C-alpha cells in the first residue's frame, strides 16, 4: 500500500528541483524498502564537477515501521505522510538545525548547545510550541508536562543529537516532531521512533564535517525512490 502510493508521488508532484543551489554538503540515507528500519548513510560534497563522496558508508537505524513522507524541502501531494506516533522516519529532503548535547562544548563549527534540565523539545501537538526547542526560565520545579518534554534525561542515546528540520516551517500540529540524528542503542540492535540513529563516532564525524556556510541537507529515501528522483532532485 505504501509502496504504491509512493510510486504515484514520485511520478507526479515530487518531481522537480529540491536541493538548494547553495547546498555544498549532503547526507544521504538509503533504505531497502519503505518498511525497512535500517539505512546506509553517506556524506557528499558538491564541487564544480558535481557530487563526490566523503569517507565511508555508515550503518544506521530509523523508525521501527520504516518511512513515510515528511514535511521538508520537497513537495508532497498525496500519499503516505508521517504523523505523530507512527514509528516512521520522515522521508524526503530536510535542512539541518543545531546540535544539542550533554557536553559543555564541541570542537566543531556547527552550532551547538549544552542542554540543561530546563531545555525542552515539545512533542505535544496541542501546544503552541509544538516541535520547537523551549527553555523554561525561573527557579520553580518543572511541571509534569514540562518533565515529559525534557531533552536531558541521562540517556546515552540522546547525549548528542543533531536536529533534522522535519515539519519545521511552521510546524503542522500532529505531523511529527523531535526528529534528530542521535546515538543508536545496543550497537544498532534497536530501531527508533522516527529518528536516524548511528554509532557515536559516526555522529561526531558528521557534526565535525558540517559547515554552516555549506547549507547542508539530509535526504532520506528508499533506494528505488532515490533512483527515480536523483536527477530531478539534484542528488548524488
């Protein structure tokens, strides 16, 4: 059902330029099928002669139920679309936001914030701050609702994360929230709820490589869809 709908999308509304001309860095994640929870991640740089790969391929895990179209740089007109709580990662092309983590600082050029107990990422679709970073000010204890949105929970898998700007401009209530690159669990034994998870050294290498002036983009697709749109989207 999902593969059929996706095929209709690829043949219609999704065709067209997607990667911005100013983008010089691209992260490409490819899965075998729409329902796969494993992907291969590669990094690419664009020069005068086109795209060239940087480093080797990295194994990663995505949503337990695979993929569904997200809201990003690509157009979507019908077909399966990600919703909150569906355990699917958003497929498509997405700008990247800042990095967050428990460490005081990173050596990378990429924007980074050390999170505190009062840094939230809101996953409540009824909130005006849905799918946004929010810092709770003041000295009062966090409310039960705020505790449920807290970014720092002593969890090694979320000790370092990189924002994937799915459903970001502006957020559509219920379309999916809190999509990141983060550290995988059990050395890749477990899928995610919708994020892209990989080994910590691989995530650190990605963040160290990113350059703000390169306008990097993350593209996540099944392999057959990638082959269908790579020319029109401007992909490697």
